[in-house]
């Protein structure tokens, strides 16, 4: 809902109201800052009888804890979800690695939620907050740096003006780019990226099976790419098929019955053969990493700062780690009466997140490279490592806790 004046002053303008952007809006709003969030599309309201969305995320325990602090987890649990307890990965059947919540004394490893429902729960929280204002449907036509009066430092300081396509001018001390891989904020700020396109795409396939609701997610590696199952509510599942771009394009041209036959030929036998394809979609795999996460008055996070190979389902979780650290960084500066919009402050967020994100991206690339071939010595080595990893030991526990964001 827009305010009457054409010029509106806020402390923070967030471009992007997806999961990460909405989480930042709630978190900074909880600090008492006046926040504007700009988004083109509002999430569709939830009805239990709606078809399951294709886009789902594995929410780690650390992400769950963030959503708890933001006050949305209780509402989110009332919507469709699956709490999963186990994660299994293998290439050869006798060289399987199993992770289970019991190994780290947790009740579950995480949740599977449809992305829209996570976003929706955050928007519902925003509606309760008088100091967070949503400009939707709207988008930014122009960014400018401006001089603005800042009561916190009792002087003029630099700020950002975001002119929306609706004609509203938003003035703020901090511009937050949470606007995805093709970030308008990142491009305007002149922040470069490094990265490449993988020679693969991923196909998402929602299926209905005869199997009751599952609590184990699994992934089998093949030289062409992994084959994965993500449990969904009821007797549903999301299959993820990684393969060459040309192969995925060919599969997308099949009808549901033809696709089901290809799934039976290419997925492991543990998949229930009695299934029906309900929906499918695909996307190319890319790696992108911004060369900086911040400047004076500007910060980026989530997919605007990094896109990762999704084979371990860490994309939204590292985005939520960004959110957590950014909120903590700004909270510390606000609490100590320091200018929280400056690069010197925001660099603390960058220092804490850049190397961690790079480590996770490199680990995913190592998995991708290590399993994307059929060379016998490498195949024996990687399966030996998978088998070795399956033994319970402190290293295995540490790896699992790191993946869940608990270490």
C-alpha cells in the first residue's frame, strides 16, 4: 500500500520480496528500523487443496531457528510440510552414506516446504508490522545516490533514492539487494561477478506414489548427474533429475506418461514404481559469486550475491545465513549508536559470509566434478570415500552439523 506523498523516507529499502528479501525486512523491522520492501508479485494465498508447487526447499535446522526468531515458524508449520530425519547418498548400492538426525541428537534434519509458503508466512508477518511497508506490485525504475539529513548522526550523509515505476520516490540510508541472480541492485552498484554455467540442467518432477509420506531424502550419483527424491506431504514426492542441457530439453518435450517411463528406466529401484507424474519444470545450473557484498549504503545477499549448484539443497540455507549475519551486524551497530549503513560496518557481514559461501560453493563443485565422469580409478576412490563416510565418527557428525548450519 503506497503512502500519499510522492517522496517517502525510510531507513532501509529492500529490492526483492522473495524468501530472503522478506526475511531481511522482518528482521530489520524487529530492530525498529523503518523498512520499505519493493516486489513485483505477491505470493498467492494458501489453500490446503492447492496443487503442490514445483519449487521446494530443504530448510535446515539453522534456517528453522532463524525463522523462529523472525516469528513465522509457528504459522509455517500449520501449512503443508515434511519434517525429514534422514539423508542418504550413494553411487554404488554397497557404498552408501547415511546421515540421520539421531547421530547429532536432533529430532529432525530439517523441513521441506514449498518456497511460496515460506515467502507467504514472512509476508503475513510483515502485515503485522507498522514500520515495514510493502510496495507491491511495483519495481525500481532508477537508482541514485543523494545527500540526505540523518538524525542519527545529526548531519547530512549519503543515501539512496529509488524511483519506482509507480512514481513513488523512496529515500533511505541503506539499499538492500535481495533481487535474485540477475540483481538490478548489484548491476547498478557496479559489483562484478565471477562464475560459469554448468553443462547441466535440473528437472523438477512432482509425483504421486502409493508410498505413504516419507521422512528420508536420497540422492544417487550417476556420471550424467544425480537422481534425487525429496519427500513431500502425503504420498507425494519431488524428483530432481540432473542431466545434460540437451537431455533435459528432450525430457521436457515428453508427455507425463512418457516421462514416467523414462523415470523408471533412469531412477534407482527404491523409487516406488507405482507413481503418476503430476507436474514438471526445469532450469539451467549456474555458479555466480559477487566480488563484493557491500559498499557505502548498499548491501547484497542471497542469490544476488551467490548462486550455487543445488545438488545438496543449500541455496536458500546459505541465503538465510546471510540474513542472520546481516541482521546481527546491523543490530550491533544500532545498539552501539554507530552508522550501520556504511561500508566499514557492512564489511563485518561480508567478512563473516564471503569465505563460508565460497567454501560451500567449492564443496558443491568438488562433488559435481568428482561424480561427473566414469573413470574407473576416480569411481573407485569416490565410492570408497562414500563408504568410509558412512561410519559413525566425530568427523561425520561435524560435517552433518556444518551442512545444517549448526557449526
